C-alpha cells in the first residue's frame, strides 16, 4: 500500500552514529531514495513481523481436533436444499 505525501507526517528521531552510517550506505548504494525511505521500510517490516507473530500465537491456541471437525463437518443437510446439476 503506497501512501501519498498528504498521508505522511514529519517526526524527529534520534539514532546512533553506527545506525545512521548503515542507513547512509543503503542510500549511497541506491537501494533507497533517502533516509526516510530506509526507516519507513524498516518500520513497516517490523510491524509485519509483529503481525505474523501475533497470528502464530493465536493459531497455536487453536484446538487442531476441533478445527479439523469444522473443516470436515457434515454438510449433507445443507446440500439437500441445493438443486442438482
């Protein structure tokens, strides 16, 4: 999802010299247009990892036997109302 510049806000952050140097290396290698793009992409990827780990935790709480029974449920009554081909 691309954001227009109208959807963006300017903030100030403090980063260490080593981090800034690494960001500048990515920009110098033309992998990103500027520092903001590097930081924005890093944050986006972090949020995606958080979302995936939250999904994994939810899935781990699921009861496999119950989920299987739902997936393999008996739908014969539901099918009786459908027209034949």
